[in-house]
C-alpha cells in the first residue's frame, strides 16, 4: 500500500454486486482538507514480525464483528484472537467510529493470539489469508502526471456494499430434503446515498426503465355498495350478478363462524388422536396377553413334562439318582404315617400299628432293592462292553488342516487282541448245548497261553477257573452249571483288559473308610465343601439310604451355575459347591421355604444372587420361587422394596452361611492350585 505524500487523493469504490460494479461514492482528501466525509473505516491489523493487513468496515460495526470477519479470513476461531489498541485490549461491544481517531478514518489495531490458542498450537497463516482473499479492500493506483507534473499514488478504498437479501419464506422438498427460498427483488444502493447529488456514480442514475401495466380487471364484475340500486343487465362478457344486501363485519364473522369451525376441527382431531391411542394401547395389551399366555403355557408344559418324567423314573427306575428318589419317597411316606399313628393311637394299639408300618417299609425297601439289583445286572454287561471297546479304539486328535489323526499304541493293540478272546469266551457254548468239545477245549488252551504273558494279579485265579472248566467239561455237566463259573471268568478277563501293564505295578492311592474299615481309592469317597476330610466311601453312603431327593438340589445347582456362566463369573463359588451343600443351604439355612411367599415346593425353589453386582456365594444368595426370582433380578435398590424385618432376617442367614462355609476360600485355593480335589468325589472328571 502506497504512502500518502504530497497531494494524495483517496477514493472509496463500491464492491461488485449482483447488478454490476457501481461507484458507490468517492471522497477526495488533499493536504488542504477533505471535501466529502467517508462512512467507512480502514482497519490496519498489525501482526507479528511487522506484518500488516487492512480491511474497510462500516463505521457502525463492532469490534466483535470485525474479529469474526478476520477470523474467517485466517480460518481460525474468533475466541483465539485478541484485538489491542495502544497495548490495551479493546472490548467487543465498542464500535469502530469510537476507536477511529485519524483524519483519514484509519484505525490501527494489534492482532494477537490468546493463551488458549498457543496451548492448542493455533497460528495465523498469511498464505492461507491471501489464498482466501479474492479482492482487496484497499488498492494503490499510480496516476501519470500531466504538463510535466510528476506521477502520484492514489489510495482507492473499495466498499463492500453487497445487499443482504432478507428471508421471505420458502419450502422443503420431502424427497431429497433440499430447502428452497423465495426470491427477493434486487434493489439498488440505500436511499440516503442517492439523495446527495454529485456523489453517486451508477448506471441506474443514467438509465430510465419504462413499462406498461394493466390496471383494469379482465372481465366486468359487480361491486357491493350501500344505497345503489343495481339491476341485472346483460353484458358482452356474460351475465352480471345481483348485489346482495350489505353485511356488517360482525354479521360476516357470525356467518363464517371461524372460531366454531376451529373448535370443531380441534375436537375431531383430539378424537382421532384418542382413537389412535386406544387402538395402540389395545394392540399392546393383546400382545402382552399373548406373551403372558405363551409364558404360562410354556411353564405348564415344562411342569407337566417334568412331572411325567418323574413319574416314569419312579415307575421304571434305572439310575442311582432315581432309586434314591424312591428311597426318599418311602422315607416321606413313613414320616407321614408315623405322624398319623401318633395322633390317632396310644399304648398297645400304637405299638401294633408301628409294627405293621415297619413290615410295610421292609417290603417296600426289599422290592426297590431287588429292582435295583436286577437293573444293575442288566446294565453291567453293556457297561463293561462299552468300556472295553473304548479302550481298544486308537488314539484320535485333530491335527493340521482339521484332519483327524489316529495312532495305534501297544496298549490299544493289546486291548483289541484280548477283546477278541473275551467275546469268543462270552459266546462259547458248552458241549451239552450242542457245541464241539474239542473246539471249546482249544479255546480254553489258547486263552491260557495268552493270559500267562500278562502281568496282572488275577491271571493265576483266571487260570485256575479255566482249569476247573476243563474238568467240568470232561464230566459232561449241563449248561446251567457253567453260568456262575463263566461269569467269574469274564469278570477277571475284563479286569485284565482294563488294567494298563505299565501302571499295574504302581500302587493305587487308597484311603481307609471309617464305616466299612476297607481301603478304597480316593475317587470312591463322597465329598462336600463343609467337611475337613473325605472319610466315608460312596458305597457306605448309599447303604444308609437317601432321605431326600437329591435331584431337586442338583437342578438348583445347575440353574445357579448356568446363570453364573451367562454373567461371565467363571471364578464363582458355585462351581466348587456340591449338591449336598445346596441341600444344606436350602434345608438348614433357609429352612426349605421361600423368604417372601413361604412356598415349600422344592421343585420351584431357586437360589439367585442377593446382590446382583457381586458373584454368587452361600452368603450372597436368597431362597425364592421362579417367578419371585425374575422380579428380584430386576431390582436396583433392594432397601426400597424389602421391609426392614425381611432385610434383617436375610442378613442373619447370610452371617450363618458365612460361618458354616468359612473354609470355602481355603478349599477354593486348594481346588485351583493343588489338584487333590480333582480326584476326590469327581471320578477324575471335570464338573
């Protein structure tokens, strides 16, 4: 920008608008004085490193508006900029006309960055500023001198007088959401500038635009006027209408009745909304009723299925759990009968009734025991056959590219070789049944040669049994005489096949049972987390008879473990605790009933978490029914829904459970670190 030396003239030009470039106004200032007063103020922004940029703004603009404009030019936020004048920060509400003290309407301001901008590494880039600058506000024009006069520099200030069109409405396209605005007529410069002659230079002041408009209506129409008698007459364009009597504004309002129509529309609209709400609520109610019916139907079907399964299991028991359930049912029946006898009889009749009850109990127990032995004999041969087939199968695992790899080991080959002789001996018939005695003797001789090579304690006994069968064959006995002998031979041969030759010499880990006083392997002992050591074997425990149906508590434990797996709490105490512990929790701590409804149906009881945010433990559970459990798990603040008396009762039961299961943490550490508990009570299998 040129310097003002000598006679320097300053012109102010209007920026180009939509109607073309116009000379909005010019003011010439010489050394002698100013002939016209300009309305714009030139603001010089002094940056760091002696850099200066300038812009022209209207006098009424505030410092905040100037800051917004210069921030847009530098592409930074206005909150990062500071404007100072003479070392003092200028308030944003002050106008430029208050800051301008120069006779040429030039205002010098310092443009600085705030401390926040330095922390966020914001900078003022002049390259970015000049890239966004399309037309400068101040330019210097050099005019050549005439008649030998030297040339001079004229500073021309360009005024940005682009008209801001007001918003006069519009509409939005529903398909593409494009917003369209109504057009506004382009107007010229403000009227105050056109009023002063000789200061405006525009093409609009030199051009006259004329146009012809039609002021008459396209057809003849009648008008309404009081006091005129208008008669119907024929006109070329059509028939003229008769004028109606004069109608006042109040009569027109009453006839139109706009308020009544609005009320009618609103009433009908509310009725439509109410009908829609009723239909929606009715649909939701029907959906909830359908869902509730499906839930109830599913619950009833599951209960009926469980009842049928229980009835079939009690009628045709096969497993130990089903026989235990029968023993528990007999025990409950005995307790009820004893209660009735105590209430009805006394003295000698009471003793007689108890003797009769004792005879009935003995008959029932003998019948169940006979059925259990018969089922055990039927299943024993199938179990032994499956075990021998499993032992003789080759080792399989998944290798590279998901291929199944099989490997034959000496143990599997030996088991398969002995399995052939086991099946031949099992299917062999004595001579009395029509078999060849020579072939049967040859089979016994081959089996004797094979078992001699085995390193097993039972080979000597098996050899003696085979020798006894040879003697019986020579005596020509019947087939029934060989049944017991054949059963003993097959049992010993199966034991030889199941025994690993490499581990035959190893002494198994055994413990002494304090009931039967016999040495038994560690996996044959029952275990629960409340005992200090496993000292009663499973056989002695089964001889005592079960007084409760342990399957009910097993289902409760499975439900607890299933919930813990869903929540991802794999380190919970639920995976250490056993069925007997669940029985102790339900019967001895919660007394076999729900805390809320006092329901005593064991099949409907559950042990959910008391505090849902913590892992399950005996001191973080509550005894509830299935429906109560669903409602309990949805609660956030327990003290808002349970009474203080119920809370105290639950806290006391939690304290009792913590004292009973105090060693559970030690068992958990031993269970996870040592490995002894993996072999006690679990039959060397994972839960």
